[in-house]
C-alpha cells in the first residue's frame, strides 16, 4: 500500500470527507472551495492552497486548531 504524501488539507478546518457514490466504502476529500472533491494537485500533489487555485472561489486554507504539526509535515516535503 502506498502512503499519500502530506497535504495542506491535513491541517485545514474546511476539509470534509463525503461518500464516493462511485465506489462503496470510499470517501472523497471535499471542502467549501471544492464541494465535489479537492483536486488531486492539492490533496495529493503538494500544491499549497494558502495560495490561489483555479476554481476555489477565493476560499482557501484555514488552520484547524492544534494542526500546526500537519502544516510542518506538509512544508517539510514542499520547501
């Protein structure tokens, strides 16, 4: 099993998981900016969503309480 690299989403207060209607027992990461699913470039690709991303409607990363460690893990892999 391949482990996903840390994403800025891991520390975001806006992150939600919705049921994937295409695959039983699977979930799709979603949020206010991307209710249909967070783009792979952000969730798995290392894009820093503290910056503008096409289609985000101006809704960006918001630090979840006590999630500074997740931000540091993300930043460590994405200098």
